[in-house]
């Protein structure tokens, strides 16, 4: 395949070109408010298969379908009558936005897209460029993150091209993603509802919207991955080439001290070290640093997380050290991504 066509989301002609490629069954990366997604027609088994090939994604990991409006939902999923009020509460509160719902799939959805499962993951993105593309294509688009499987998720067009240039047909560049972390994934067909992946929409918000309790999914390390129950629950994901070490930001002693201690240990071991460094924290000389943001501002930390990991990785460090934020709210999503990225291969 030739080099990936670079399109500009501010140009209507480029949006139309990207939409035409999707209708032809081609692969187009595009910005959403969460991360960049790798899009293809969700109604074409061949296009879905091409996503798995380009990403080198195993068949057991299902995809998320993006739609332009609630009017398209019946094309990809069905809503049981008993759950209609619950689903309405969720879509009314959080769509368009970074919430993915697992719903019974329609017959139009290829089995490969859901990894053979009977629930399909679906959401309406809020990013204006994603919305314009979905409207122009006029079909549901399957779109996992636009990176090689297991790598750090992409939040800019440059990140996408670093992994997929020449492997996909086009990228629709709309600048950096705003949220910076993948969507919350929820199964609302169960009671309590099951939260498979934390994101910008928190468990507390989901319960407030529906009056239904949320249970956090805990994957078993011994599970065989013939088919994951949801996107985003793989045990190791988002990983840099460098080894990622986490220091506990909730310890009773100063987490800045823990960060410095770990950096010193790795430096003395002869490693080139990098740090995801919250604003105002001290660091050792000769440490590659990425200013992560205000430690008290989870939105900043989320927005900068993947860009920071990629920047340090590109600097050629052997080890990246990052403090692990305290639990709660959006911090839970940041912790989830860091812990999966740090898990040994």
C-alpha cells in the first residue's frame, strides 16, 4: 500500500473524500474526542477484517461501532423493551460523548466485529470532525484506536502515522484529541450494570443518570482470550517500548520522594530514564521529562497521558517512571491505562 493519504478535517472536500473511502470499504483514521480511531464500514465483513489486519489485532478483541445519531442505532443494535427506559436515560445524558454501550447486536453486524459475542459496542462521538465524517459517510463506522495492537493510543495524527503509515488508506487530521483517553464502556443489559473500561464518564455519573448500581469488571489473569466480553479489557495494553514503572501516588510518604527514588535507582543501574512529571515536581539531572500537568487536575493528566508516554518513548529512554494517581473519578481511568501499560509482556 502507498503512503497514507493525509486529509484535513477543516476542508469539506477532504471530509467528503474520507467518507467516500469509507463507503468503498477502505480504512480511514479520524479524530474523536477520546483518541484517534481507525474507521471502516461496520456493515462490511471485509472492511472489518481489514481493521484487524492493519492493527495486527487478534480476533478475540471486539471493536466499537460509531454512529452519527440515535436514528442509526437500530441499524447496529436492538434495545430490549424492558431496558428501554434505562438506555434512554444513558443516551439522553451522555450521547454524543465518550460513553460506549454494549447492546444486543443486529443481524447486520459481522460476527468478527464483536469477536463472536452477541453484544455490540456502540457510541455517538461528540467531536465535530467525527460527526461530520459519520454524517457524510452515512453508515456506521467500526473504529478501534488507530494504532498497532497493544501500543500507546494515538491522540494526534502524527501518532497514527508513526504506527500505521502505509498500512491504512487515509487519515483525517483534526488536531489533538480533547479527552485523551478512550471512552467508558458499559454493559447496561445487566443489573447491576457492568463497567468494563473506565473513562471520562464515571461510575457515579452512570448511577446518577439511571438509578442503577454499577459493578466494576475485574478481569482474571488466567482467563483465556478466545473472546473478550468488551473492548478495552485486555490485561496489557497502551504499552510503550520502554519499560514503564509506576510509583504509588497514594502512599503516606511524599509521592515526589518515591518518584525521585525510583529514578535514582534506574539511573544508577545504567538505564536512560524518563519521567511523566506533574507540574512543580522535582526531578534528577539528566532525566528526560514530560510535563504531565497539574497533579490536582485529572482532566489535564488524562489529556496529556498518551502524548507524554509517546514523547518519552520517542526520546529513546529505557525506562519511564510515572506516579500513579489516587483512585476516584477520572483518576480511575488514568490508573487503568497506566497499570495496563506497565504490565509485563
